[in-house]
């Protein structure tokens, strides 16, 4: 291809001194979007000539673009069918170096304003006239995409003559076609895919000025905007391109590197080593005001969690804690609630530590992701089921007499361990929820420094534990409760029911994460555990040993029986999430509502029940020009994680509305309201139908 390019280039240079003749050009296809025609350097086929130098000349209206041979994540390249042509063997199209366009957070490659695609045509019989019938398919995009299918016909008789104007135009764009590795002063050295990114290194005899990289790795592999860095001399280049989607085995990589007027296309061999960057980008550190504002957001988010839908499983734990302090001295009440608050904080600090460890080894983390783990869900279900059975009076937990005597002599400190566990457990069950302010604070933490993670999760813990801190400051509030009596038995049963309901919900989540077989096995093992706890077995260690064995076996079940992820139904009015479909739908004038949800996300369920499944929102989502797209994050999904991260989000619910008037999307609050959803749909929708454009498509 490069040899043909050079021959065409020298031919076109000679045209500058050739005599003028009548221009060989097809009729023009024209509308308000594009103007296209087929042009030729030759006005006639010379006696011994078997080639013609052609060009598809496309002019684009302002704001419109056409695509390169590899369009990026979405789009279609121009195609030409030569069926019906006479005296034509083949026609090879050359591709000038593209530009980069960004929309919907997706990188596309193509051309704007004007492009001439050089074409080298080979004739069947030298010296005879050629009749060219070009059937062109071309997609032009702006806020909408309009496909164009049109015919261009051009007859070039036998004879001589050169069109200098066409020659100069084709020559201009032929010079923009990337050179091969042997012809360029740019050497692409290495390429490797690792850590969800493509790393590339290159070197040039001349310093890079404005480099860009366009990888071609087949339709299954798509990449985000590259991070490109050069060394002090500017001659060594390092680039990292985020991997948005990938297939099984990568085919040979073809990579085009541009730098102003020069470009090269090469096929570097795969490397097995991640290259080091020439320098580290200095972080734009937040000032004290920003840090305090984010800490305040985290505190408010934690405080609001106390009244979010996730309060249902936490409520019984908090009420039990209050009831247990009813007849205790003030100092014991105060200390008990302080220990509960400490339990919340310690859990948050432990969560922050785990996040920092995972980040250090390159794992993407987010808020509430532990609920994607079958083992975690099994532990939580087992604990809640046992607690619920205990509150229902199925069995009583009693400690050995020696330990009871020792605790009795500890001057009221016997309940502090339980208070601490109450706070920690409440914090654990609050994590599947999101709240206003929480998303901003968590995103700041997970994309910032270790100190930011610690600060945000500490403030979050303080907000979540505020009810305990208030009761610790005013222990006399506990005395407002009625005197002990039969009402406590009723409350105890109600609280047991709440815990049982939470356990059932966790079992339902486990079905979505690990499959029904795992959930039913865990249910049977838990039932066996409760049964063993209710009966007396011979021997001192028999029952404890049996309980430990059953508990361990329960934890092994998810690992042994979890089925591979399968495509799950998303509902009658919804389509499954496909990031690459969003710009395609918007280009057709559609409005796209994306809902990232999960079975374990209680705020998501509240949004669905109270807003998304109710009129007037549900009526709008069912409209002809609206596409409701749902991303199910119940199980871990790399595609969804990358999508959230591209919007600097690390937790759910996440809702965003795309449309012709909002190509980058309108992000909604974690807690939806009908008014907010309807307003976003209205602002994103196309104001005036582009009927004039579509009549030509």
C-alpha cells in the first residue's frame, strides 16, 4: 500500500506542471449535510496506461463529520461499491490521517470540513475508456447521524490530458496518508495490554510537537482518550490508552501515530513488559476549603443514610441497642452508645484500609461492592438469620458459667462488646445504600490520595454514628422510654421480623449474584445451624464443633457452586445496557435514560418503586423517542465499572440522561424525583425535528 502511495504521490507532483484540460468529475451529490463528487487526475486514458488516480471529494457542513477506516467505538467508515463499472479490475482507497472527536465520553476518529479519499484504480485493458459506477455509503454525524447512499458516475474516454486542479487536491490529501515504518522518521517500538490499558512507546529523530495515537485492534477492542507523554528532548513518546471493551484474544495491532503534518502506520509486536512513563503528572491537590467541603458532604451523606431505605435492616439493631440501655446508669448508657459509634467508625476505617490495599494492587473499588461477593452475602445471611431466630426465642445463647462470672465482675462493661458490634453491624448493612452528597464524597475519596480516603470515610462514619453520639451526650433521653413490660415482648418480635425480612432480602440478592442453587444450599445449611443450636447433643464440645463445621461448610458453598454470570432480563420497558449503542441512538434523535442498578442496592429499589415505575415518569420512558437502558451491576461487571469510573462515580444508583441537546449526559441525584427526571428528559431531547436532513438520508 505504501509503494502505491508513493507512486501516486510522484504522479500528482508531476501534475503541477501539466497542461490544463477539461476537469474529469462526476455529477455532484448535494444536500444540507454534505457535498460529494468523484474526481480524476486524468481527463483521458493514455494509450499505455492501466491506472487512474481518482478521489472521493467530500465537503461537510459546519459541525458535521465523516469517519476514518477505523471509526473508534461507534460510527461507520465510507464504503464504495464499483458494481456495474466497465474496464475496471480493482480500486484501492487510501486513508488520510484522521482527527479525534469526543462525544458521550467516547473517542471517534474521522474528518471534518473536507476530505478527499485518494483512490488508485486499475484498468482491465490499457488505453481504453473506463466507465466508473460508484455506489457510495457514507455516514455523516453531528448531534444526529444521517446515512447517505448515493451513486456517482464518471466516464473517462481514451485520450490524454491532466486536470491540474484535481491533481493538486488529490495530491494534498495523498500526502496526509500515513507512511510505512520504513519511510517514516517515527518508530513505534512496543505495545502491551495490561491493567485495563494499552501502553505504547515510540521514538522519533525529530521532537514530537502534537502527537496522537489511533489504535486498530478489531471491533471488539475499543479505547478511551490517550494519556501521551514525551521525555525532556521530546523524541521519546509514552502513551496509555484506557481499555473500554475487549475481546478474547487480541489480533495483530495496527497503530497510526500522527504528529502535525507527519503520520506513520505500523504493526508493533506485543511486549510482555509495561513501560515506565517519562514523568508523573502532578496531581491538582484540593485546597483546605475544598477538603472541608467534601468532608461536610461525607458527613451529611452519612447522616442522611440513617433515614434512607436501608434504614429498615439497621432500624432493628438501633432500637435493640436503645432498649438494652433502658435501665442502666447514665455513665453506662453514655459509654455504650460511644462504643456503638466507635463500632461504626472502626468499620469505616477498616473499609478505607481495604480500599487502599485494593487500589495499591490495581483493583477497581466502589461503594457497596462487597454485596457482589457471594461469600459476604452468605456470612450476612447466616448472621441475620441466627440473630432473628434468637430474638424469636427459638434458642438462647448462653456463655459458660466461668466466663459469665468474669464478665459480671467487670463493673458493667459486659455489654460494651455487643454495643461495639451493634454499631459495626449497622454500618455494614448501611453500605448498599447511597444518599445525596454521598456520591460526590466517595468519588472524591476513591479518585484522590490515601489521606482523602481516610478523611472522607471518617466523616462518613461520624455522620452515620451521629444518633449514637447524640444519645451518648444526652443519656437521659433513654429514660423517656416506657417502663419495661409486655410491650417489650411485642417490640422484640417486631424487631425479629425486621431482621428476618432483611435476611430474606439478602437471600434474594444471593440468588442474583450466585444463582438459586447456592442460595437454596445456604438456606438449608443455615436452617441446620439453627436446628443444632436449639437441641442438646451429648458431649461438651459436640454442639460447638457441629456449629463451626456447618458454618464453615456454608461459607464454602458459594465458592464451589456459584454459576458463571448469565444475561439477565432487564424488564419489559427496558433494554440491556450497551455503551456503544448510546451515541447511535442519540444520533437518531433519541433520548437515552441510563439506570445503573443492582439487587443489593436499596436506594435503587426505592427509586424504581417511587419514581421510575410510576406515572408520569414511566409514561415518558415508554415514549417513542425515549430509550430506557438498564445496567445490572448485581454481579461484578468490568464494562459497568469502567462506565461509572468514566463519570467519576464509584457507587450506585447512577442515572444519566443523554440526548441530542445533551451529548455528554445530564447526571441525576442518587435519590430521584419525578420532577428531576422529567426535567432532564425534556432538556436532553431534540427541540426541532431534523426532517430536512432525514429526507436525503
